[in-house]
């Protein structure tokens, strides 16, 4: 389990190593076809800032070699804002005195139909607050059963589950799971997650292991930019990614670097602010580090920034997202988890991508592919 491996890495020493990187370290990393963790640390370090243009060129080249001129599009559907956690940065935290919504099967179907009116989406991400008593595995199974009548590729972003629970959900059409660690700084993790199951660092950091053991097709990882030193957090995530790739090599991986957005969270302010230039640097560094990993941008980012980054390393984007449960048809006035930045319609996003020479991909995976591989 990664909770055991991560103890080999000191947060303080990792931070010091990143900030000790030199111009020569960066130039060396840029000449390598396959980068190691030390190279990644050089590329996210302050020493790499003057090399952004060279990094962008490399990132663009590697992305085109692996993914061509394409962009996979997905849309999230929030099923509930009911949550038993007390995350200080989230609008869904348990202490927030707001109305809680849990979509019924009929309301889910209304949302699925409404999404299909926005565009030919086939990649759906089902999101919930973490309340297993009211929106646990049976609830998720029902949501997946109904969703697979409308969508080809189904992912979830929910509370961490047991191995056998992930396995059970794959039998209901689950293709992928996204689970952000938020921060890998174990010593400060509970400052942001004081109560609830999410306060258990090891349980969360080992969730991708359980997904891998369950045979989940796609595993999504991420850190929440704004909590801790971002360069150290993403280095820990890069270590986690390499660990998972060694252990569960049949699995596809994706990464995301969401920056904190305004939400009804009692006034919590980010401890760290990442600039657009720094997010671009991180994106290029991740692509140079791993040519195959899927790099995802959500509508947290502005339309202007997403358009500029689309040809340079990003391979998946959400479009026309709502972060409130039932936001597409049933409860459009419900409290959102956080405010989005890119308010364009899916059609507008699609049009802009084509203007940039990028082909929008609404469906990029099918269960039959796995079946064919198994029967060969």
C-alpha cells in the first residue's frame, strides 16, 4: 500500500530538494526522453520558470505523439450535496446549514436526459458528497445502472470505497474512479479534514491501491492547489503515480490540478495561490514526465486559459458543468460546491476547439474493447 511507501519520503526534505534545483538540473531534464522523479522536481522548481517556452514545445510534441490533435470531453453530474465530512474549504461541509439534496432515480434520469440535450456526451462523471449512509454503494449502483442506458463511459468521484465495493460497481458499468488526495502532507492533512471518514489519511491515500486490486479501468488522481506548497504536493503525487503504474500496469491513469475556487465554506482562504503561468509550468512538467498520462482541466479554469492550454498538454476537459446536485434540470438553484470559471456551453467549447485545430472526442472508450482483448 502506498501509505507504507510514502513514509520513505520527507515532506521537508522534498521541498528543500525542489528549491535547491539549478539551471543545470532543468537543462538536463529537458534533454531526457524519459524523466525520473528528480527531473520532475527540477521541471516544477522555480529554476525552470525561464524555460517555459521550451517546456511548452516539448509538452505539445509529446501530447501530439500520444494523443494526436484530440480532446476528450466529459460532463459531471452531482447526485447529492449531502456530506458527513468537515472539509474546511468545501461548500458541502457538514456544518454548513444549507438544504441537502439527494437525487431520486427519477430525478437522475431527468438529469441524464437534460445532459444529452447539451451535446453528444458519452463520458459522464457522477459526483457525490461523502455520505455512505444515504448515498452509499447501493445508491451508486442504481445511478450507474440507469446512466449506462444513456452514456458509454461512466466514472465516479465519491468517498473512497473497499476493494470489493469497487469491484461490485464495475459490474454495474463503472469504468473509472477519480479520488483526489487533496494534499499529501500527512502532518497537516487533518487541519483541512478535521472530522469524518475523510480525516483518515491512510484510508484515502490507499484508495487507488484498492481500485487497482478491483481492476478499475481508469484511476484519476489529483491534489487541491491552495492547501500546501504545490510543488511538494505534485511531487508526492508523481511518486504515487509511478508506484501505481508499477503495481497496476494494466490501468489507465489521469491527473488533475484543481485550484481552489470560491465556495460557501465559512471564509476559508487558500494558503497558496498558483498563477496561470505556474499551472502551465506544472502541466508541461507532468507531460514531459509522463507522455501517456491523461491530463484533465475542469471548468474551474477560465475559458481563455483553457483555450491556450488545449494544444499544449491537456487531453481531457469538462464542458457546461454544474456543481450543484440536479443542476441541469431538477434543482438549478441548489447550492453549488464551488463556482466555475468557464461558463461556455458545450457547443461553444466544441466550436472553439475545432478553431484551434483540435477534434473534440465525445466517446473514447468502450467496454467491448476490453472484451475483445480478453478473447484474443
